[in-house]
């Protein structure tokens, strides 16, 4: 594959429907595919997106998923 195998993932989170995304987690390896957000406000909507990283750098970001806490 171009750029080699995935080495890890980056997780971005934004609060609300218009909040700015910020990097909240970088996995230690490609085999770690879970993330648990903490300190969220019950009933608030949060948006998430992820990207994969390989030795060429960060790839395109995923589509956005919205989840209510």
C-alpha cells in the first residue's frame, strides 16, 4: 500500500454542532482501535472523526460521527 502499513490512529473530537475539532487521542499502535471519551456533559452532542497514520504521515480524515453523551 502507498506509504506502508498503518502505524496508528488519531481521534478528533468537537463539542456541539459547531465546535472546533481538536486532537484528543493518538493510539500507540494500529491494533488499538478503541477510544473512551471522559468528562462529557450528559445530553450534549459530540462529533468525532479519525485519521490513520503511516510513515508518510497522516491520511485523510474519516467522515464525522455525531454522538450524544
